[in-house]
């Protein structure tokens, strides 16, 4: 009788652990599994913040973060918003309003290998865009707006939304048009500027607010000069 209880208890324990692991895998990694760096995209509809998964896709994380540090996504935009599926950031070569400088171009032209994992494509996950070649990931990526199991193991997951779901929901409400397989917003969703910070060392909210304002104003000034010097 006692042995049966022990066996049953152990079996129950294994079942519970299995359920916990499957839930964690099914809904993506938790915030505690993210790296400490956070990236913020300041759009004309609000801020979007995300963290990286360096243990899942180290080369992809390094590539995207390098573009962020260089300001590669400034003046870029979300070219695709398919409600319940994805909001996709344009490739910086074709999506930016401001021209790329030499250093930005040098990084943007590079591609990364397909770092496919067992992490699931669920709402809030960041997933690399690519062509038919699995190793053709560049600078375009998607934020998942719903569960997409058909993408699992086919596209490299490298991050997760940490703040800005309210902004994402605004984007989902915008009018769209269909162009081939893409559902695209009828108005431009501009990423005015970007910045990043480390959650382990950055605690000065006032300084972060000032930095955000300066970056936003700087992006507007860049766009003003671009329109002046490169009209049309």
C-alpha cells in the first residue's frame, strides 16, 4: 500500500513537471529567461519594447542589436500588419526614410544563419523574416500577434515583447489593404527613433525620459533635413 502511494506520487510529480515544461515551451520563454538588454522602438502610435533571447539565437540577437546600436531602424516602419498573425518591420534598406550611412549599410547587408529552435510562435514573440533560403535572415522581423504553430521551427525566434501591447493593439485596429500575400496598413507606421538600456544597471527613469525625448526630436530633425535636401 505504502509503495503504491510512493509510485503514484512520483508519477504525479513527473506529470506536473511535464505540464509545466510544455506550458512554458508552448507560450514562449518567460521574462526571466530574457537577457537584461531592452530595446525600445518609438513609433507614431506609441512605444514598443522588447528583450532578446541570446541563449536561443545568439547570432541573430547580435546582428539585430548591432543594427539597433547603429540607429539602423530609425525612420524605418512596419510595412505589414496582419491582425492575429504578425506585425512586420521592413528591411532597413527599403523601409527607412533617412539614407543609410556607410557603417549601417555594412551591417545591414549581412545575413544570419537560421537559428531554429523549439520555442513556439505565440503572441509577443519576435521572429526573423527570411526568403526561401533558411540562412537569408537580414533586418526584417515580425512581432507575433497570435499563435502561429505553422511557423515553428521554420523561422528564427530571437526575442519577446516586454512592453507596448497597447501600442500593438492600436496597430491591429488600423485600416489595411491586401497586396499579394501581405496585409499592409494604408498609412505609414513610422519608427521615429530607437534606444536601448540594461535592466540591471538602468534605474534612472528621469534620465531615460529625457533621452527618449531627445532621440525623438533628433529623428524628427533628421526627417526634416531629408525632406529639404532629398525631396520626392
